[in-house]
C-alpha cells in the first residue's frame, strides 16, 4: 500500500494561483473569481491557506495526519467527503494534479439532486491560470445512471443529477486527459448502503 501522505505532499506542496468557477446544477456558470492557495509542511504539520483575491478573505487548515476519509492516489490526486452518505445532502471535493497544474471540483448534492459544482483551474506559481475564457455551459452525456460534464477540452466531470433514493449506489469523479495522452483521474464511490468504497481506476 502506498504512502498517501507522502504522495499528497510530493505533488501538491507549493503556491497555486487559481480560478474558481461556480456552476449551477445544470452546468451553467454563475460566477468566477481568482484565488491563491498555499500548501506547505512545517514541523510535521501540513498547512493550507486559501485566499480569495477579490475579497481578501482567507481560509486556513492545519493537520498532522490525513483525514480518515481522504483518498490519495500514487500520482497525488485526492478526494475528500463523508465516510458514508444518505440519499440526501453530501459534499465531495476532488483534485487531480499533473506537474505544475491542477484541476479540482467541489460538488454539492442536495435533497433532490445536484445543487452546485465549483470547477477550479490552478497553476503553480504566480502566473494566471489558463481557465476557459467564455462563460461555461458544460456539454453533458449520460454514463450509466450518471452524467459526464465537459467544462473544457480534455476534462470530464462524473456527476449524479438524480433524485437519489435509498439503495442507489453513486459516484463523483474528475478525469483530465492531457494532450500527450496522460490521464489523471479521481473517482469517489459509494455503494448501495451509502458506504465509501476503496479507490479504483475504473471509469465511470
């Protein structure tokens, strides 16, 4: 079993300039704003600080061990969310990373389906990230019981828009295929009982 903490730090430490794009439950852009995220390790503690550049607001977090519900891939991708879910509200956050660039999503599921997706484009350093220039209206197609949105070329978001019932397995995923064919993906899956499943490379 690989060292999740080491993989997380190896690929995610640094200062990341970002663009947060807020989408509604139909994949239409509602707002966007610039951010700066610092991730570092000091005296065994992992410290993160997210700054909203347009307001000056900051959100910080410090932890020594990874949250028990965090899943980390060998190439530094990660996901966060509850250990178990009901058919109602739950939130998942997923990230994939390749060299000095990352893609992230924060997905909010409501009582009757998908409420909101925040799509994040990040680049390490101070350069402005290459986010889509036009307001997003994500094309979508079905994948079994789920949907796949495409916010930009090479990026797929695996989402559940259903009014989910007890006994419905579900998943939330992010897949980034780079121009050279390299694929970075994370999928957070829950079984029919609502329990978190181990990380796997299956898609969708």
